[in-house]
């Protein structure tokens, strides 16, 4: 497996983990008892969504690089 594939697999795993964590956090919001609990859960969800956004950007950059290289190979 190439280094690029390993990096993409790592990003995909992290992305999946963070999406599941956000889902779980949002499910906990339904059962939160106090406003402080709700506030803390929302902060955790926001933090995870920031991570998801960063990982998504990494994936897009990697794909852009792959497409650029494919374009260079055709020329």
C-alpha cells in the first residue's frame, strides 16, 4: 500500500470516528438534564465538527493532488 493510500485510510478512519462521536453527542443532547449538560455537549459536538471539517479539507487536498498527477500523466 502506498504512503498516499495509508494517509487517506487514516483520514477516513478519523473522519468516521469523529462523525460517530458527533452522532453520539447529539443523541445525548436528547437526554441531557440541565442546561449546563446541554451546553457542554454542544461544545463537544462543535469541536468534533471542526475536526471533521479539517479532515474533509485534507481529503479534498489529497484528491486534488491525485487528479493533478493524473492530468500530468495524460500530457
